C-alpha cells in the first residue's frame, strides 16, 4: 500500500510519514464485491475500515420502512471507528455500494499501536474526539430539523403519526421530582 492513501484519511492527518508507516504495517487489505455486507448492525465491532477504492453505504433498518441509508462514503474516508473506543455492538450496517478495497484496523492492532507509540496515540485520540464531536453536532442538527418538521406537520395535520401537538410533550416532565 502506498502511504498516499493514508495521507488522505482525516483520522491520520497530523501523522508523519514514519508514523503512517507504523499504521500501514498493522492494516489488513479486504476486498468486497458490490452489495457485499462488511458488517451488520448489532454485531460485535472489533475493527474500523479505511476505503482505498470504492464506496460504502452505512445504513440502518427502520421497522416498517426498510433500509435507510445514513451515509455514502468513499475513497479516503473511514468508518467503524467507534468499535475501537467501546465494546458496544455496531450501530449500523456497512454494505459495499460498489466493489471496494478496504484496509481494516483491528482493535487489537489499534491498542498495540496506542500503547507502544504515545505520539501516534495522542494525535489519533484528539482526531477521534474531534470526529465524534462533529458527528454528534450533525446528529443534533438532524434531530432539530426532524423535530421542527414534526412540529410543523402536527400543527397542520391532525392525523399526524407523531401524536400530541407538541413533539416534545412526551419528553417534558409535568411533575418534576420533589427536592430532597
């Protein structure tokens, strides 16, 4: 693998050529045909992936609706990094949208690099924190937009599936707990 691929990955920005070579040594190449499952929602996550070529679709299955694509990502992007941080099950499906060459970074290899190369660890952790913070902001904005649309829909359509006129009504506590 040419280091130019790793230089394009936002997660690795700030790493030197020598540090990128360290990362390169622990990556495993994986090829997927279009439509192939990379991982499934709910399964144990034990690695993240970097897209060298192709596109990957991140989706969730919504009851009564079917597949809802959350993102279509491509060369130079990464996904599945939450598996490197916690032991929770995967939060989405990853499907090869086109034929793909991916580089997999296992949790074991990630931890080994983190514990033996403190400079790499510092840079990667800060980059992960910024990435996750940005994704949280995007999710908050989507939620705000959804609630705004739901509120508008409820006020103009009494048959709305959202129920009460106030989409936040179920979240409000009418009787706050007594102070102790």
